[in-house]
């Protein structure tokens, strides 16, 4: 779920291409909005926010216990595109353990499909191996559907990042194939990288209205505004004003009830040797150990601190997440999805 440096921001040249036709999109906003069609039974905004917690397969199941009072869904990582491009890897014992634990707590669970490659990160080549041909898309969707049926998952979220613009129709076709393979009652979601313009989503490889013809919702990963990919530029993980711009662009292409706000439950520490991920508890401990009192930036909705040795911290905790829940509710979104339970404070109870 983490945005990788290669596509964390568009290049100047890519922006120039992406902005062609911007005025036309602006004139056609209402038409684009109407084309976003959610399938039943999840087309209407819920009466209360749906909270999803991302849980890495290797993480302690106690993370889920700590947030069980407020969680609706547990999204479990651990499934990848197979080496043949026509299948997905089988769920590991750790994945199945997380699934069983979520169900024991009465929570719904979805499995994450990633195009992650060790030593590379999110890889367009890996995605293209499955998305590039109709045969592989159909076979890959069938393989994933078999995992869902055989393991008892309630849903699937595919998190395919670092895509090229040319991948957009292929990803949409995969979503169509996956819906046909799993049937109408399995929840389908796509985690997408953020953009502050509607046309930017297509450049990132996402045809949002096309995807929502088959999916129940999308999750916009509105975090990593700053991070390890810009080690010389400390800043918020995902400040509120930026997230509003991201959502404003999405809501031109999708209805509010089709969108989850992906929010950070972690932070970064910028030091002389680069930027490093920190969980909420560790961030507070490191700052306290340096004798520094952190400051909550109300405008950005995150904590920050600068240590005597020059290290800069920004992190989002339970107080930050409560503000994201308020933002999602104010826009009528489906809910909030938090990356990740292994790093965040226990999720705040929705009032």
C-alpha cells in the first residue's frame, strides 16, 4: 500500500501530457460523475463510517484485537501475481491465520493482491505480465477467485501500483474479469495512488469510472505526500488540505459512497542518513527520549517534532485519524482505511 518513489509524483513532461484536455474534463465533470456506477449491494453511502484496517500477514494478531471495537474490515496482505502472469500465489499460513482471527472476531476480511517484487518494489512489469493479455487477465482472475472461494475471504482488494497510463484499460478489463469470476456477492475494491487532478488518475493507470462498473468501491491511498522517496524534504505524511484536493479530484469521477479515504497511521523520521518509517508508538518514544515535546499541527492534522540533532519527525496517530473520519463523514464517503494496524495506534471509536 505504500507509494513508491518511481511514481510518487509525475514528471514535468508527464504533467504536460496529463494536462492536455484539462479544460474539457472540467466542462464534462457532471458527465464523468454520472458514468461512475456502483454495483449492488454497496451503491449507497453507509449510515456510519466503515473502517478498514490493513494488516500485514506477518503482523501480530493482537493489532486487530486492539482495534476490534471499531473495525469493520481487515485487509490482509500476502497474495502476489504469479511468475507466470496467469495466476496468483497461494495464501500462506500467516495469511490464513490472519483470516481466521478476523472471522473469529466477527470481522469481514479481504485479501490484498499486489504487484510487488522483492528488490524492486511495485513493478509495472509484474502488473503487465497479468494485465497485458486477455488470456492472462481471465486466468489470473480465475486463480484469485479460487483463493477467495477456497479460503473463505469476504472480499478482494487489488493494490497495483507504478502502472503506466497504457495499463488503465487493461486494469479495467481485469476488474471486469474478476467480478465475473467471483460473482456478485464478493466485495471488490481497488487501492489507487492519489492525484490532485482527475486526469492524473488516468495517468497513474486508473480509469475510475470504468473500474467502478465492476467494483464496489475504491480506496484512495491519501498518504506518503512526503516520505522515504524525498529524504531531503520533511513534511506531513498526508496533510488535511492535500487530502481534500485528492478527494475533490476523485469525486469528479466517483460517487461519495464508492470511495474510502486511505489514511496514514504511521510517520517518518528524517535523519542524516535519509528518511525512515516509524510507527506511532516508536515516534513518541524517540521524541520523548530526546527531551522534546511534539506539537500537533491542527491545520495539517499531524504531529511534528525537531530533535536537537536535526532529526525531523512527522506522524499521524489516533488524533489524526479522528480528523480523517470527520473529513470522510463530511463528504459522505463510504469510510476510512488505515495503513496499517502494525504501525498505528488502536483505531479510534467512531462516535
